C-alpha cells in the first residue's frame, strides 16, 4: 500500500437493481505501512490470527445482489476502524485519560493472545496521523455511501461483516467454551429493525447453525454509531465462527467455505429484499 493509496477498497453494485444494503468489512485487511511495521513487536503469526481472514472473500458476491461493498485494506494493528477515535488508554497513547482501559481500542496494544503489540505508548501525534490518514477517510466514505442510499431509497442497511475465533480463550492461553456459529450484534436489538435482525437468525437456522445474539460481541463502533432505526439507518454486525469456513490452526480456507459464501450472498439478498418492501 503506497502512501497516497486509499485505506479501503470499494465495490459498487454489479446488479442492475441496486439495494439499500452496504456490506462493511473493517478487519479482513493485512496491509501494514513500513513506518508502522517498524513499531510493531508482536509475532508475525498474530497479524493473520487477529484479522478477520477471508471475510471479504465470503461476501465478495454482495455486489451481485445489488449491495455496495467497502473493505479495509489495513491491519487492525495500524488502526481499528471499528472503534471510536477516543477509544484509547494511557498505555496505548500518551496523554490518554489514566482511568481509561482500552487494550484493544482504536489502537491495539495487546494482541488477541495477550502479547504486547508495541513496546511503549504511541505519541499523540502518531495517533492523530493515523486517524487523519486512515480512520477518517474510511468513515467519510461510509457516510457518503449511507447518504447516497438514504437519498435514493429513504432507508439503508449496514451489514458489518466479521469473523471470530470459534472458542473463547482464557488469560492463560487455554481454549475456553465453544462459541455459537453466528452472532448477530445489535446492542440489545437497538441498532436495527427486528425484521433485519431476525433474518440473520432464520437464515442461520436453514443451515442448522447455532445463533447467540450479542454474545460475545454486541456490535462495535460502526453498529453503535450508525445504527439509527428511527432515522431509517439499520446496522447489524454479523460474526461468523471461523470453524464454519477455515482451518483455524493452518489459517486456510477449507472445503465448506464455498457453502458459507453462498449463505453470505443469500443473507445480503434477503436484507435487500426486506429493505425494499
């Protein structure tokens, strides 16, 4: 990724029938600018383990169903686009409030395995640089797309697409309980109308997949910030357990990934159908 490149890729609807759906993939990227890489101490294997690997591929057919697709190109170790700008603590960024606790905020100082991502807090100027170069352009583009959808349709649906480790992990590093196959995150069903939330669960049921709402993820910044059902903007975060489509140890897709990709396309189509009613 060159210094003048956008921190995201945008794919417009290929279908002749555009829908109000936006598929947003903030964590599948692995891009790492050299100046940021020089500050990183975490083992290289953590880069992929802490990314939502292949989620952009699973939802690549969204444009065929009339949706707009935006995906981040950068690793979340550069900046986490699904966190608020002020979601930092003093161990992550100099000058942050001493009472704040954000080891995995807009700047990740701890990897998913609990190891330090960098040796010392970033200077505030470095955070400001990353916000200006990466975070703000991404969300400015997302707002632009939202405005377009609202102007054209009077409604918009954000599908925030994520994946999650299939098991929780204890602080000791040992694997914890198994997670559900699909976790819709809607902050207690407040960020979207019920018909969109229920569509995720009903489609998961057709595959025999288990569903657990808001557990362990209730929806991040995108869902919370943009989801305003009363204003016609609906946001649902969807976490897919990685066992559904990949080998979590080898970090490669397995044979069932095509089936999951078909399911993801069906979900995008269903949300678009509901939004256009």
